[in-house]
């Protein structure tokens, strides 16, 4: 008995005297961090899963439009995933998909109203693409595949990762299209007397730039899988 007590005391002393692992070293090992990073790169909606092509083609003629569309989608995705995760034990399985769509539509409407009220020029530039977030399959996909099975905190990180990846993708597309199409960046004219590449101003140019980025991502991720979607 005395030996067991002595062993327990020594173990406690050793654990107490062990140097604490810095947060910067512990963070990459947490489940939430791994989920966040994986969603930004491995599950990137645009460059890896080839999803949400409608706003990708139509809302990226300028960098600011692409970034705004991405951020609007991010906010709606995070809010929807957190709501679904919080209600996952209440929503009946038989009506879960209609319920998820209603939740997504609610948050997308909130984002759309906010843009119309406080950023009307940006809302007008994005046109119908903010309301169409409701139909983005990856927003519903995160709710069904992840948020419905995990806590609100982890679901928020999952949705944040996907949203950041989507925002990054649309912003990168917008940068290339705006530079070549208008000779400007975020509305600031960089090249005087620039001859616009008309194809970069229209949606067809987005297909070319998306293909270029997908090829680059595939090259640097030889083991990654590129999927298809709407």
C-alpha cells in the first residue's frame, strides 16, 4: 500500500514539474485546428471540389466582388452550421434536409438585408449571387455531413475553414480577372492605357482562370482528389 502511494506521489510530482507545452505547439494537434486547415485546403469548394461554380463565374470580375461574395458565404455557412449543430438533437431525421434549407435561407436573408442596408453599391454589384448562397451545395453539405453530428464549436471551425477557403478562391480569381480585364486591383488603377482583356470581364474568363488554379492546386497536391459538383 505504501509503495503504491509513493508511486502515485512521484508520478504527480513528475507531471507537475514537466514543462508546459506552448500553445503554439499544442494548437496544430487539436481536432479543431486540423479540421480548420483541412477544410481550407483539402476541402476547398472551388479548387478541390469544383463546387459553387455559379457565383465563381459571375461574382469574380473584380477582386472586391469576389472577396465580398466569399465573406457573405462564410458568414452564412458558419451561422447555419452552428444553428444546425445546436438543434441537431431536436430536428427529426425525417425532415432534416428541409429544416437545414430553412435555416440556411434565414441566415442568407439576414446577410442579404445587411448588405442592402449598409453596403448598397456592393449589394448591387453582386446582384442575385448573395441570395443564391441558399443553393450552394457545400453550405448544405457541411450542415448535413458535419454540423448535424458535431458540437456547435467544432461545427463553427469546420464551416469557418470551408468559408475561408471559398473566400480565398474567389478573391484570387477576382485579382487575376480584374488585373487583366481592367488593369486595376481592388478598384485602384495600376496600369494607364491598359488594353482590357474582354474575355476576363465576362464569365468565360472565369472558366479559364479556374482551370489554371485547379491545375496549380493539383500539381502541388498530387495525392489530392479533384471532384465535381454544381
